[in-house]
C-alpha cells in the first residue's frame, strides 16, 4: 500500500525522460489519441511523410483531419524543406516518423514547428528505443507515439502508448484513449 504523499513514477515515462506515458490499445490508437488531445479535427491538415506505415495517415483520418503527404529525403524520413513548403493556412500539425529506427531531423522540424505554430507528434512506432542527439524518440515533439505490435522492435503482442510532458495534453490523451 502506498502512502498518500507518495507519487508513482511510470517506468516508461522515466525511461523516455517525459512526465507522462499513457498506454493505448495500439500504435494507431496512440496516434489518434494524440491528434484528438492536440485538438486536431475536421478541416485541419496534418503533414505526414510519403514513406511511412498506413496507420500514420489513417490516424489523421480517424481524427477527422486531412493527411497531406510530403516528400522524404535521403534519410528515408520526412524532409524539413518539404515541411516548410507544404505549410498552408489549414496546417496544424506535422507527424515526423522515425521509420525503421532512422532518426528524423528533429532540430529542423522543431524549429519550423515553433516558428510556424505547428504541433509535432512524433511517430516512434518503428523506432522504440532509438534516439536523436541524446534524446529518446518520442520525447522531443509535443507528443510521442509508440506501438508494441508483434512486428515492432519492442513487442508486447499488441498495444501502444503516448509520451507527453504537458499536463493538460496528458489528461486529454487519457480521455481520448479511454473516453
């Protein structure tokens, strides 16, 4: 039994260096919950890379938003220059995908996002355990999503999760996962 003054520390949150980690039914569920928590919905555009798994696009559609597919570069990840060029008046978010464990250029992506007021939802579903310049995948953007599907590099058979530092977003993520 725990004392009322004690707080529990989520081991996944601690490992990633974030305040909150919410478990989800799948990586797709995690991505959709992150989008909903961020207030992404009908009429909003979300930039996604051309090289990804279909769940990135279908999660955007499940949130009621419009996926805008943009180019990748030689890293096989989303091209920051293509992000900049694709931003339009309805663009609200970008989902960089650490495809096959290859790191996106998160410094450039975060700089563009901050300057252009975009939400960054890292799709780390195929990069569990990876990192970028001393930071774990999923801990750099506004929200980070994970999959523990049978085919992923860290599997639990199925499941997923969302990493987040913002308390308000964490509460909204949990509400979107388990309404």
